[in-house]
């Protein structure tokens, strides 16, 4: 009995020694691999992970520095992870910030993001000059900015995006419409939607369950109907949402509903669902971002479609579309690898890498020199780059609570529950409440 | 004696530490955050007292609308879901052929992912190619076909039905376990006394099952009120907030970098759930005594 106990004891001791040895060996291996600098990048872009990994391998070969791209999805979960990591001071060397400019400002003010201005200015601003200014604006804070951030450029745009109307050419032909002449006025758009409905085609689809899509569509029309100045005055609180011009904006959704223009269930659709609906040729028009080309290619390679600006309501003001950097990376100011991280981002936005990203992910490049390398369908999104705007580059920002009431109100108009006037009044009440704070 | 007492405390120390770290501290931290305006990122927080609670309780109609929606889903779960579970448990409690197979089948919905179940039901309710409209049309009821989740009159009920379908398996298992603990002698005695099936159910099954019913009701309310994933995958809380529930609102507040407000919402919601559970426990004690 005694010898049995001793035997078991010896086996246990041996087990402990073996595990300790394995653990020590593992740590030693890990330390060896860390003797080389490793830059860690956190992002949320599932469609770009393979391309990023390939570029990381190329960079390691060229510069001898290992880059580890870590993907976290969905984007909501990624946002929360970044915030939690900031609180725990465990941010990686490079990270993206999803959200409004206010969120980016908070990260910068807390000292989590490195000011990249001096790197951008090196060699007479060579790096800055090769990037689209509108993409750089995403991470640029100017003198006297609303958030009290020290002026500078804090983010490196990796690509560019804009949100436009896309239409199915095949459905156009089947409905007796000329696919070479998409509607240019809102009245013409309504007429075409009616014709499509007569031929039993579903008209306009978008992920209007997501507030940002409603917001961007409505604000594009607000810029067209009342002009940028008045929109900014509204955000500032000087023009109420009950202004006749805003009522006109809300009424557009009522007009679309009354014309039977919306695809069934548009208010309960997220963007992924709306993309499926368009890719499966169930809807003639979709309001979506430039990233959709890659999505549609995966869902239906035979899809015959073209891009158009949202049809204008009035001629006096230009129509604008939402657009900015699709993804932008920040460098962790506290990272011991900050300098290497900046160098890597510089390399990532160089022509060769940007062309590789265009070819593999079909996104618009952040680098101006690569515009001539983009495929034909993607070039339709670059034709209107001069018309892009984005809340992240505006001087004023709407509060999240007003945005929520705004988007929800438009959903109510689409389902015929509320009138444009009622919604305008509700949004104004929310705005006044926020202004009082 | 003192040494023995010391060693006793030493034994419970790890449990106390874990409880304090993972339950007590987060609770007080949540309360502390609820008294501040904080975006979750900057180290500095602005103390605002009970302003978040005041706004939530007296000015946030969307919050109370989400509470109503959660209550409506809970009502469906308490009635439709639990009645279905009870009927199936009663059927399976009898020595029926392939009873074990039925038990497994009825327990499949609860173990499925909420997101998957939500997407399947979203497809069923779809206005263009949903199976519900397909059958309605085939049965000559095409005039009733619509996009069920986009219609504010039907969206919440549709979500409640999907939730009830997902949840009835839990109630079924608990009720079946309860039914199987009732001594058969009671039924035999009642039968000898001339009680029919209905009377045996009313005078034997129901009284014996009251503790189980109370437990099922508590679990149903807590589960339904905290429903989240299913609704997120079906409607994202839409159309226009008609299917929004408190947990979605808490998540939205966090997404909007309003951590202080989100903490106030979480505390109020937690207090409501604790109050409901407390009332139920009191009722259950009263019923047991009666």
C-alpha cells in the first residue's frame, strides 16, 4: 500500500516537472519570437483580413518586422473592445476607431493616439500629399475644433468610401426603362419607381433599420434642399427641425412610400439583408456604400448594375453624398513600437500596397496616385469624389439622442405611422432638450 | 476555539473574495458610474448626481416603451409558451411511444443559438418570400399576407411568438420533471374515490405542481424580460422602436458612448427585475402556506 502511494507521488512529481519544462520551453520560444519587433494591428474588416495578412508577410520580408493583424467582429463588438482596452491601457500598436469624431477626439484627448502631423509633414509633406485630403480629414482636427483637440492629423486612411445610389440595369431593361438614363431628378425617380411597381418589380431598398443609412440619405437631401450653411445652422441649434425645408426632407420619405417605392420591409432590414435583396435582383435601386462591389461580386458575380448620384430635388444647391476614409488607423501613443508602427502605415499607404488592396478587396484607394489602377465599376464611385461630405468632417455634430429620434421618426414616416410634421416636431423637442444640457 | 473559528473563515475566504470581486465591486462601480457623465474613454468623469436617473425615469419615453415591449413579450411567454409546455409535458408524462424522442425534439429550440433562430423566423415572416405568406396564399388567405416584421401592428407579436417557440423547451423539461415527482399513489387514491381525469388534474396535479409553476414563472419572466439576441437578429428593435427591449436600449447607450446613462439604465432595469422576483417569492410562500 505504502509503495503504491509512493509510486503515485513519484508520477505526480514527474508530471509537474514535465509540465514545467514544457511551459518553460514554450515561454522561451515565445521570447525568441518577440526578440524581433512585432507590430499588432486590431481591426474589424473581415473582407480585408486575407489581404492584410499577405501584406504583413511582404512587409516582414522587406523590413524584417513582423506585423500581426488581429480581426475582431462584428464591428459593434470591436468598438466595445477598443474602449475596454483603452480603459485597461492594453491598446495594440495600431488600431482603428469606429464611431463619430467625438469618439476619436476622446481617444486623442486621453492620450491614446499619436499625433502624426510631423510624420505627414516630412519631406515637404510627401506622405500627406499622396493621400486624398477628404480621407485625411477623418482624422484631422483643425484649429478651434469643437472637441478641444490639439490641431493635427491623428489617423492614416487606408481606403476611401462613399455612399451612392446603385441600380440594376437588367431590371431597368425588363421594366422598359433605359438603363443608360437613370433618374436625375427626384420627380423622375418617383415616376420610375411607379413604373417598376406596375411591372411588379420591387423598387428601392436600403438597410433602413440601421440609423446611419437613414441619416446619410436624409442629410444628402438636406444639403440639396437647403444648402450646407443651413444644415450646419440646424446642427448648431440656430435653425429648428420644424423649418419648412426640413419638413420637405421628411416629406421625401412620405412621397417614396406613397409611390410604393420602398421594397417590402425596408425599415426592418439591416444593410447586409438589403445587399442580399439587391444582389438577388429583387430590387431595382439600392442606397449603399462603395464597399458593396466586393459584396455583390461574392453574392452574384453576374449582377449587371451601375452607380448614380441620388436624384436631385432642387437645382439651386449641389447634391452631396456621404464619403470619407473607409477605414483609418491610429497609432498608440504609448506603444514602444510607435515609430515602427508609423513606418508600417507609411508603407501600407504606398502605391504598390494600395494597388494590391484595390485588386484584392475592390475598395477605393486612399492614395491619389492609384486612381488610374481601379476597375471600371469602381471608377463610377470615384467620378463624384468632389461631392463627398461626412459628419466626421463637419464643424458641428448632432447629439446621438437627436440622431436616434431623427432616424426613428423617418422609419415611422416610411411605415405610415407618423406625418413629416409630427416627426419634425419630435426631433426638435429632442434637439431642444439636448441644447439645454 | 479562536483558531478553529479562524480556520473556518480561512476556508470561506476564497469564495468571499471571488464574490466581492465579481459581484459586489462591479455593482458598486456600476452605481458610481451611473452618477457620472462619462464617454467610457477619457479618464476624467463629470459628476452629475442623480441626473441620469431623473432623465431615465421621467423624460425617456423610449425607455418605458421598451419596458412595455419586454412586458408584452413576457406576457406571451407566460401564457402561450408555458401552456404549450405544460400540455406537452402532460402528454410526455404518460407512457407514450417514443416519449424519449419527443423530449429530445422539444428541447432542441432552447439549445439553438438565438441569432440562428432569429434569422430563421425572419425568413418565415419575410414579406416577399417568407413561408408564412406562402402558406397563407396557398390556403386562399393571400389578403392577410404582409411583411410581418415591418408592420408596427404585427412586429412585436411576431417577435413574441418566436421567443415563445425558442423558450418553451425549458419550461417543458422543468414541468415534466415536476410531474414525474408526483407520487402515483395520489392519482390511484383519487381514481378509487371516483375522480375523473379532469378532477385528478385540478385536485392532484395542480396543487402538487405549484412550487414548480412558481419556479417556471420566475425563470420565464427573467428570461423574457432580458431577451436580446433574438430581437437583434430579427428586427434590430425596429420598425421605429416597436420591438425594442431594455437591453437593446442599454447597448445603444453604450454604443453612443453614454456609459453613465447605460449604467443608470442597467441599475433601474435590475431593480425592476429584483422587485418582480421578490414579489413572486412572497406570493409563492403565501400559496405554500395556503
